[in-house]
C-alpha cells in the first residue's frame, strides 16, 4: 500500500505528470495528499515562484481524478505557507472550486 503525495508543480507539468500517473496506477494507493500551498503563487515575497491560481486548480483536479480512480476518492488537501494575503484568497478559492 502507498500514499500518493503530490506537489502542485509536479501535477502541473505535462510530461512529468503523465509518467507519474502511470507509476501511481501500478501501485495500490490508499489515499492521496495534495500540498496546495499559496507560497507557490506569483507575487509571494519569499518563494519567488510564478504559478497561478489556475495552476492550483489544475493540480487539484488532476489529483482528485487520481484519488477517485485509484484510492476510492480519498484525498486530503493541505494548505499552508504564503505571505501574500491576496494569494491566499485566490489560491484557496481555486482549490475549493476544483473540489466542488
């Protein structure tokens, strides 16, 4: 048994994501965890990354599909980090919308 854990960057990168999806399908996954931290969003003063709320939404949608397909829908979404308050709101709205 294994737990599928993914970062937004890995899920939002096409070829890498496709390869990892095959690897996930080959194991018995009991659950999935997504670290949907807001510090990856453009404008964060510490991380200096340039991802968007749409990246968070795509990652959430992709990992949710993996959880549905391979783990009976068990998905734990975690957040944390982020030093730009506007990013927190935009990022989490994108994540929640993707989950609904």
